[in-house]
C-alpha cells in the first residue's frame, strides 16, 4: 500500500508590508496572552495551494456499542489509481464516552482529484462482558469502506460515517470496523451556525439544533471573523491571507464574490451596519477601518485609527463604533454617518476587545497586558471604574437580555459571570477551556464558545447553566456565529 507521509505543518502569519514586520512581531507577542488574538496566524505552511480539505466524522454510536472499545491508528484516502494519502487521525481511542456526539475521526489537506475509498487500521479492540473486558482479534489488513468523493481547493470533502456495530464483531471474537456513509440533511438557513478557523481554508457549517457539522465552504486563506445578514442570507468573511472579504450565499453554500481590499490590509474583524448596507472592516495590517458598500461590493471610504487595531464594537444606536488599538493602547470612536474618527480614548496597555452594556451607555474594555476591565461612559468619554477581573482575558460578551457580562480567561476551564451593577463575579460556568470568541443564540438562550486549544465549539445552555453539546472543527477556531444571535 503506497502511503503519502504526513509532514509537520507550521503556522504561517499573514502577509504584511516590510516596514511592518517588527511591529507585527510585537503585536503577536501581545496577542499570545489572549486566545482571541490567535487569529493573527494564517493558513498552515507547507500545504500546497491546490490541495483540498478532507474531514471524516463519526456520527454518534448506537447504544448497543457501549461495551466496545478500540484504537484507530491510521486512516487513508485511496485514489482512483490505488495509491493512498494518509490522513491525520484525530480520534484514536474510540468508545461510547467519546462518540455520544458527532466526532472528528480524521482530517487533512490532500492532493486534488477523485478518491474511491477510505481505509482504517485499528488496534487493541476489547468488548466488555459479564466477566470483564475481553480482547478481540484484530486483522492485520486495514478495513475498507468504498466511498467515492472528489476533493479540490474550492471543493472540500465532508465525509460522515455511521458505525455498524453488529457487522463489526464476527463470531464474538473478531473485530473489523464496519462503517457506512451518512448523508446529512442540511437544515434551513435559520438553523445554521458558522465557524472560522484561521489555519484552514474553509468555513465549518453546523446545524445548531443537532450540534453537528453539515457542510464545509471553501473560502480564502486565513478566515478570521464573520458577520451575518439574516435577511439576505449572507455571511461575510474576513480572509486575512487574501486581504479581502468573501461573501457567502447560505443557501448555495458557496462564495458569491470576493471584495478586495488593499495589499497588506490583513483584515482582522468586521461588522455589518446600517441595516446591512455597510460593512465595517478592521484592517490590522494598515491601521485602518474600511467602509464597504454591500450592494456594489466596493470600498467607499476608509479612516486611519491607532496602531494594531484588533476588534470593533457597535453602539446600540448604530451611529458610533469603537475600535480597539492594541499597540497604541487607545480606542478610536468612529462616527458612522460622517465616516470619521470622532474621538480617541486612552486605555490600559493592550486593549483588544470590548462590549457595551444593555443600555449602550457604558463600554467595557478588556486588555492583553492589564488585569483590569475599564468601564467607560461613552457620552462623556470618562473612565468610571477599573474592575479587577484577572490577567489573560481572551473574550467577553454582554447578554443584551440580562445585562450579565461573560468573561473567558486563558488557562481557565470556566467562564466567569459578572453582575451588571456591582460588576462582581456572581458565578463560574465550567466550559472545559478558554474561548477566543463568544456569542449568544437568542432563540435557544445558549452561549457559544470558540475554543482554540480544544479545537471545538462548545454550547452552554444558559437556563441549565451547563455545556450541553460540543462540535469538533478540526483547527483552532477564532469565531463562531449563529442565526438568531443576540
């Protein structure tokens, strides 16, 4: 069996103009404190541009398989000529506790072309009986699933498999895993969620009811942030590696057009304003914010802001936006009707994100180099309070329904909940790890967490106050958005 060996792949940062190299190094150092800034990294180096993504997911196992355990050591994709390409095994220990939900079994970027089968090598299979665990005989030859698919740079392959328990155990003593293809039913647009992973070249699309991946959409290099137009059913993607914004048609599941920006802009974040007519794009590479007319798909204006802008938040009126300039330790207040900088606010060192309270008169500012959260009265532009929340804040989100503030920190497996009046931590919610981005689904009253270290999106039910589902996305996610978010 011919096997293409997997090379070690390193992360590659986005292209930037030569005079900015030193500045980018400083910015990367600052952002290492906050997982939310990990999106500065771009697609993995060493992956040829023509390669396409393959992801193999296991659907939840049947209840009868709860007694079975086995180890997956190798997975290959077989080409039409019989040669094979090795995939990276993401789930080695397979047991009921690991597959009570959809799990990513294997994934990689592979040469473009047609493939005809998947091959699986397993080891150390056991089944639990009344007498204890019994070892099963495992064949030396890999198990085979004939499953034709095509891969290309603009055609990622999503392969969903169901495990056939009874067909996998033969005579009660032999084990050879048997899988069958599973065809997902793509839900209506109103039930979709989207995940951006900067190291990938595709968006992950999931069904928020089932908490399962249902599609992959090829986009430009280094997708960092997303903005959704629920009326037009469009998703806007900041693609850092192409200095552009990709526009996705939800129904078709493909890129409608690419809106070019300037060379070296390295768009970091975006926000849809003016009832979906204007797109604001934070360009970290050029220290600017672009105003993009959605209908004409062209940039109509841009303004200069401070050094190293990393994110943007809009006030409740839709007339002002605040851009957080990480390197300058300032925040630029934009007046949207005039498309100009109305004021510059001083902050603590390394501001990288912020949120407004429910009324929209108070602005909370988080920093990469300060353990304090600033509370700013935006009308008067005065700092009212400095609240000690601890170092390493990675993401924060205000619930517009309750006015509670959710804060994630690096190295912590929980989210802290702050009361709106006292700004004291009233609760901690276990979530398994830090989040780079938080959003709230208003329809399901659920908090979604993009968790880079775990390479998952977790869904925390705010009524039950616990994580109810997780979604494997195959790479460190920087952003998650869902239809119906508040």
